[in-house]
C-alpha cells in the first residue's frame, strides 16, 4: 500500500478500492466491517512494515468503535462543529476577565449553560421548583 505523499496517482487501483471500501464502511458506521477488511489485507501483505501499519489501524478502529458507529448520524462531518460549540459554551465563558473556576463549580455552570443553549432552562427550573415545593410541604 505504498503511496507517495500527497500524490494519489501513487496509489494503485487495488489500494484505491481498499480505501474506498474502508471509507464506505466508516460512513455507514460499520467498524466491524472495517476491522475484517483490514485483517484480510494484513493476511495478504508480505511486508512486515505494512503489516504493522495495518495492525495499528486495526487497534485505532477498535479503540474508536463507539465513535465510528455514530458517523452516520453526523452525515460524515468532522468534529469542527462540536469543537466550536465547546469553545463558545465553555472556553469563552471560563476565560473571561476575572473568572477563575474549579471543577466543582465549573461542571454545574456548564450544565446550566447547556440547558440554556438547548432551550431547556425554563423546564429545568420548573422541575426544580416542583421538587422544592414537594420537599417543603
């Protein structure tokens, strides 16, 4: 599976087919099929260096099974949207001037910010009020 860096023409027809298969399995959230396809390829490969690279890819897929299964729900998009959301909801709030947070204070604040962003904050407070009223009675 040798390939010159940045040059897809260096990849043979067979390798392009393998990559296409693996990408298709990933986009459909099929990590088991990815592992099986990689194991087949590892058995075919004679070069020890390539066998180790394939074994490393298999370990990666096994370590990320839960994430790969969820790829279809993301429509094949990367994590950029999630990372930006974290930046907006967490990092910017905690980095404002004069702010200092410890874990015990940051986690509850983060939960409240997420409730607000999801439009669930009013329902949350109504539920808390009901619980408080029930305990006070």
